[in-house]
C-alpha cells in the first residue's frame, strides 16, 4: 500500500518540527518535504528544510500541513489548491473573505482548517456546544504560554461561535462599572465573555463555565505538550482525501 506523501510548511517552528517528527514515525505516512524560509538549509526530522513552496511540488506531496501565521498561509493555502495538494491547516486568524477564497480555490483537492488538533479540545468544544441550550450564562477562560502573541486563542473564538449558534437565549451582563478596564474580559459572539491568560509554565488550556439558577457546569481541557496535537494532525493527513472542499474543524473527521 502506497504511503501518503506529506510536506510541512513552517517546519522550522516548534509545531512544525513536532509535526515532521510525528509524520516520520507513522507507518502510513511519508515525510517528503519541509519548507520554512526562516530555517532554510537546516534539518527537520532528517530532511533538508527548503525556503520555497516549490519544494512541495518537486516532492510530489499528496498532503501539506501548515502551522504558520495567517499572513503567510493566505498565500500558501491557495498555492496548494492550485497545485492539487490537500491542505491540513492549523493556522488561525482567517477572516470570512479568506474562507470564501479558499472555498473557491479548492475544487480539485481538499482543505481542513482547524483551530485545535487535540482530540480532547475538539470534544471540549463539542460538549460546550451541546450544553449551551441548557444554560443562560457562560464564560470562556483560555490559558496559554507566555510566548503566544495573539488573544483570544482561535479555540476560544471557535468555542464561543459554536455556543452562540447553539442557543440565542443568553442573559445580559449585569456589569455597570469596571474598576479596572477589561476586568470582564472581551465580549464574544452572543455576549459570551472570553478571558485570556498568558503565563509561564502553561502550554494550552481552556475552561468553559456555564451557569443557570442553582447550578454550574465546568468543561476543561488541558494540553501539556505539543504532542497532544499530533494524533489529530496525523488523522487529518490520512482522511483529508475523503472530505471534499473546505472543512472547518476536526469534528467530522472524528465523527462527532
């Protein structure tokens, strides 16, 4: 059985290098290309890192994993579509225009864009979505390492969007004055409050707290190592050919 040929963009970064090692260790996948203009000439999981996307086409990649930043991925993802490669994208920060452009571009190959590849995080978001109609107040607290430069996290935004879509019955925030501006966090979809913590010693964590009269429900997910994302990334590489067009979130790949 032919192994799936995988390329990695952003191979010089922490997530990219972890993906390279995970692909290399999987018997169903073959790491054939690594691209990162900031790490060109270095080695990732035993293969040379190239500066240009052309290396992905030269290596005849079936699937390309992108863990970079939105500004770079806006160019990379359509390029992959143009060259008939499937894309597994862990980059966040895309807007509606970006997504519309991706949907137009991917006609001959497929694309998955996921805010989080940890299976526990996918389930956490799904559980919060299922719980939302049974509560009238909710807040999200996301906690990350102190090198994360964006806030709130893509996972927190996606969670709030899904909860807001699941229920339109949310109580108004009673706060009339903040002694310290921003103490109540930011206002997300449907008024769901989102709080971001950046702290040394943490990796990636999120709590969703839902409340109704006399009761609360807390759903928490913790990722202690980047290895937590790899089962989801590898699953996506193996199943992307079965999911036509652009898919948002790993849920359908898991059947949840």
